C-alpha cells in the first residue's frame, strides 16, 4: 500500500470511528479488561522522522486545521533549535509552537499546560526520557495531555518521546514511571537496531500482565481505540511473557499490518489467570433448563417452535441479544419481530458496548423474569467484550437456573460453550485466538463451531481438538440445531452435527461422530444413542 493511500485510509478510519525495587510502586493492570484508548497515539521508534511520517501526524491532528505543540525537552543539547518548528511548518498546519521547561518548578508556575488546551496534536522529541519524566511527570501538563487524548487529539513522539507512553517505562535497564498514555503496556524503542528484545523480555518478566511493544527505528506504531497500525521501514515486535502453561510469545507486525490492541492485552492478562481451558475432562451437562444451538443460516421452523415452547409459549418472556460491533443499534432487530410473529407476547432486546452499562440495574432489568434468551449472529468476540463476567452475564445464567432456555445462531452458537473458537477480532479464520478463548459458558467442556460443512471447517476443529484433547468439539451445519437438555443433545434440521469425541492417537480413521436429524447424542458418555 503506498504511503499516501495509507494516510487516506487511516484518517478515514478516524473520521468514521471504525477502527527491580522500583517495581513495587507501579499499579497492577488488574483483572478487568482494559478499554480501548481515547484519541490517537503516534509512537516512533527513533532514527529519522521523515517528511512522510510528519505529514501523517499532521493529517491525524487535523491537517490544515492542526495546532501542533512540540516538546523538545528530552534533547539535552539544544532543545530550542528553530528547526524543531520549521520541519513541521512544511506540512502547513494551522500553527506550530515549541513548549519547553527547564525544571518541573517552572511547569506549573508558568502555566505551560494552557498552551496544550487548544492543541490538536502534541509531539515529544527524542533524547533522554528521564528528562521528560523529571520535568513533567505529575504536573498539570501531563494531565492536560491526557485531556487532549480524551477530546480526540493526537499525542506522538520519537525515541524517548515514544517510551514515555507506557507507565512502566524503560530507562536503560532501570524501570521508571511514564505517562500511562497506553495502559497495560511497556514501550521500547530503537528495538532491532540496538538489539533490545532481551531487556524488554526482562521487564515483562517483572510485569507479566502487560504487553511489550518493541518499535524499531524509522517505524511508527499508530494506536487508535483498539486498532494498531504499523507504518515505516521496519517492524514492531509485540511480546508476551511466559506463563506456567504457555511459552513467551513474540509477534512481528510489518509495515501496513493491522492488529487488535485489546486482544494482546487480554492475552497478557489471561496468562496470569487460572489455567484455561481446565486440563481435566468436564462432562457437559445442562442441569436445568435447555440450550438450542444453531449452526447459522435459516433457522428450521421446528427449532423456532421448540425454543418458544421451552420459553413458555405465549407466556414466554424472551430477550434478544444482538452480536454487533456498533455502539448503538437504531432500529429494532428483525429477530424481535420474528418472535412476535411466532406468538410470543413479551419480547425485548438489549445491546451495549459498555461493560459498566452491562453492570447497571437499569440495563439488567430486562433480564429479570426472562424465560428465554436468544443470541444473534455476527462476530462472537463482541459478546465477550460486552458481557463476559458482568452482572448481565450472571443474569443470563440465572435464566437456565430457573428452567428457561438459552439459544443462538452462528456467533450465538459459539458463545454458548466455555471454550470459544474463532474469537480473533481481526478475522474469523483463526480457530484459537489467545485472549479471546473464553465463551459465556452455558455448556462447559465443549468448543462449538458453526457453518461447519458449508465452510469446510473439519480440519480446524481437529486442530483445536489436538491442542485441547479434553474438550468435546461440536461442529454444527447451517440450518441445523442442537437441542440440549442435561447431557442429551438432539439434532434438529437437515444437516449434520459432528462431535469430535475421539481420543488423540486412536486407530479410527475419522476423528468425529456424525449425527443427523432426530438422533440423540450423549455429551457425557460421548456416545450416539439408539433411536
């Protein structure tokens, strides 16, 4: 992708909105998943910041309306060199000014933070990051920079100006406290050029719940919301510390490559949590209520009828849960109207992308007294982001506890198992996506895939089964459903359900049992029952 096209593409994403002893003083990341960042970060790994990089930064800051503040304090030699403004004026922003304080005493005294208040972009020059922290950490200027991000501005920097973006900040082999502009991470620069992988790995060993970003020279990592984009000449190393069950991991993002920030953060945190999935075999069993798990495509009439009857027929109280990336759904979903046409007297729906909302009584009230829940199709990671381990999630399980029914199609099928396949936010081809492996867990001990025969997903499930032989793999065809009560699973619809129930290394040619319309499979004993 040519650089000018890359600039246009990324700016359009912003407009559309899709896209040691020192250790004890740092706050832990915590167990709650971190949200996307606000604003945009432009982290350059050092070396030459060429004209194309500066042009992209100015474009992200507003182009001809950009108001840029350059902070050269990290430079110990000549921070007020006029060239520090001239190189930015070449790109025709509305204004460029230099902000520099010799000491932290002068920062608040001179009210320098007021010069950030109207800026759309702030750029930290390279040099010694300790100078930036010694002068600005904990001052009003640092707080004003966070406000700039909150209102959608851009904060960037090269070398030292990139390293200060993370709260755990590397200064040679010492760890100090940076600005925490990119929570849950450790940022290092001059990465390949100065062979710094081992020092970043040592830092992650002390803070294993964080993601390491090693940015090479003449390369930038751009972060917007949850979107990561690499531009420049080299690459960005994304590193995770080893856990008791997984070795350390390094992904290398090349120029033009995108990735998901939240997936890396969740993977780092998951490595510090309890082992998942559990090593032992867990017999799948729905002790109370029932599950209807649909493989996508058209829902058979008999399956819809069975779901409505299990929910209470005309007296049912059904809540529909869309699987959407959009923050707001303007129109009533079609599935709600379908349930009304099926004779259900009380149908409602819920949707949020805010986990705090999913914990609020005003949101969860619609689940009080619900007798059925139906999850829509889409990308299942959306449901994880919104509801996993929230009060809403607990109330969903409560529907089963009082004898109700939970159903869903496609993504709404995969989310029902405790292991969730195809959770990668960047696409649905990766079967196992670290950080997005946990589903909502209505049926434990299983991994459920959908569109199975139609998308030839047999090999994918075999791969997952070899990685986690303790799981029962379930692959459901389109137009086909699995009705589960206790340990018994009945197939409804014209397709097949493949149960990956063979032990690894068995002498059988096939790794699964194929079950068709009307047949019942025992999930606990992993046997096909006679009709």
